[in-house]
C-alpha cells in the first residue's frame, strides 16, 4: 500500500512539474500581444505592401521617400513605380512637400478565339515636412525610371552635415 501511495505521489509531482508555469511565461504572452498589435497596425496602415485604406475604400500607397539635406538644398527622392510624369501632382510650400500620383490604365486585346482585358489602378500619396524653411518657388523636379527627385533650395543655407567616424571599443 505504501508503495502505491509513493507511486501516486510521484505521478502527482510529475504532473505538477509539467503544468507549473514558468515565472517568465508572461513574456511569451507579451510577445504574442505585441505581434498581434504590430500585425493589426501594419494591416491598417500599410495593408501588406505599404497601403492604407481611405474613405473611398481605394488603396492609397505611401511611396518610400528619402529626405536628404545637402546643405544649400533639400533633395527628396520618392519611389513611384509605373507612374508617368503626367500622373504626378506635386505641391511644395515653405515648410512641406506633398506628392500625389494616380494611375488608371486599361488594356484590351481581342483575337478570333481570345479576349484579354486588364484594368489597373494605383494611387500614391505622401506628405513630408521640411526641417527648415525652403524657397518653394525655386523647386525643381524630375521623374526618371520610377524615381521622382525634387530639389528645393533652403531659405538660409547651412553647411552640409559631415559624417563622423566613431571608433568601436
């Protein structure tokens, strides 16, 4: 009888050790919460390929943009793949730049036993603030190979920032 009670006690201890929660288990829960938050945030604002939903339920993508300080001017580079210069609406103010592009294309091919139709729509919108005041009336822009480059002179030029070499210990 004593042997059976020892076996039962050992089984209870074994089952308790399997179900005992680690003091760090709450970290797993936090990881799961943050992953869910990140996923819902990305889905809401970028919808996968950097898209967000507007009130009209059409996807508006935020293009990837670089804002470069060249000392006497700011250079803004925006990726606008598949957009022609006629489709770009660019507005520069003294403190911001707004890039808007919209393409709506359709293609149709018909042959004897074959018919092909395709419609594409793409909308891009981005609003950036400049860190310093600029001369909006002297801005210039070019679009080449899907990259829009806008050069905007500063109102008061500053020396171009130089990189500093930092030793790693």
